[in-house]
C-alpha cells in the first residue's frame, strides 16, 4: 500500500500530500494524473500530479476539500497509507521548444501546472508564468513557480496581492504588447480556461487546457469522462487530459461537472455530522462550491 510521507495544510481547505510510490513516479510525466482510494470502501478519485521526485520515488498531489473523499484525505497522517494509487494515467503534456511558452494556473490549477512549467523550461523555452486566485490567502506554490519562470505574474480577484484582476487580464496585455508566445497551457476552473481559450483564439495563439470531467475507471472503459472536442467525443482519461482549448465544448463540460452536485452535497453533510469526524471542526465554515 502506498505510504503517505506528508500531508499538510497549505491554505484554506487546501492540502499537499506526498506519497511514496517509486514505480509509478519512475514512469510518470508532466500532465498525467493518478487515481487514489483512501480506503477499500472509498471512491476512486482522479488527482493531478503536482510534483515528481524521481530520486526518492515521491509523488506530490495538491487537493482542495470539495467533498467527502477529499475531506477524508485530510485525515490520513504522515506515516499512514492509502488503499491504492493507480497511474500514471492519461497522456503526458506535449513538450517542445516553442521559443516562448506560457503556463497559466488558476486556483488549485496552480499545482498541476508546475510540473508542466518545469518540463517547458527544461525543453529550452523562455517561460512566462501567470498564476491567480480569489485572494492572497488562497495562493500557493508562488516561490516554486518563481524559481522556474523567466517572468512571473501573480493575480488576485480581490486585489489583495499582485495584479487586481484575472489571469486573462495579464495575458491580454502581453499579447497586445506584441509578445510572441508559441504555446500556452492553462489549468484551473472551467470559466477561467474558457476565457483564456476564447481570448487566445483571437490572436491565433496555440492554447491547451487540462480538463477535469467526472471520471470513474480512468482507463477509457466506462465513458464517464467523455468530452466534446471539435464536435467529436473524446475520453479525457485516455485521450487527454490535455486538449486544444479552441476546440473544447465548455458548455457541455460545465453541465456534466454539475450532474451530481446534490448527491455530493449530501455525502459531505453526512460526513461532517458524523460524531467521529475530527474534520468537522476544522471545516465548520465549509460551503460546497457552486
């Protein structure tokens, strides 16, 4: 069983977990993901790779408490074990030297964009990094990204830190100023990825996004993670998770992501009201994201 090396809170409802799983880490590449189960009775949940320590065989994932399973994950201590961790899954991000590449991370997407940023830099690109969150307290990985980027921009929706506004504001200014970007990779909330993709389409700038549809088996058998790309059905787990942002049907993706909100809310409510749930106090102000 995969051993948890560390599991620490790095922000409001945000945790970073390191898992010792050498065989998986040896094969994994930037842009791929894993599926974990906390215990044998638990659901299988996809998690983006947020770091790969090849030397020590350690996998890093960053997750937010958005439902029962992610809440349960916070209860696994360092030295504890996960029931299983399957991967690497999905196609790695395409990496080459485009001259100048830009990575954009919004919210929890700041984490999985980091290994991709490292790969782009290692391929010889000049790297522009734009990260953003609703407020300063929700930002993380700023120093990690800064160590890789040639230029870094930080945004907050409320203006509490960095640029007061959205990541798309900074990107638009760069493009309007004539900065030639050979490839953009954006990961974050669906509305952010949609806005970035719509913007860059006007400039004919290649833009890829990492999609997060509902997923069950992660091997292409169930069809639960289907998405529409340029009118053609694809499975995010085996054809993605990266897709050309200019071809994604974001309306369909949004509808499918909200399909089980009521059931997820009920499961979280029952979990937090369980007398044995030590997490209830920690997240007493938790509100299920819309």
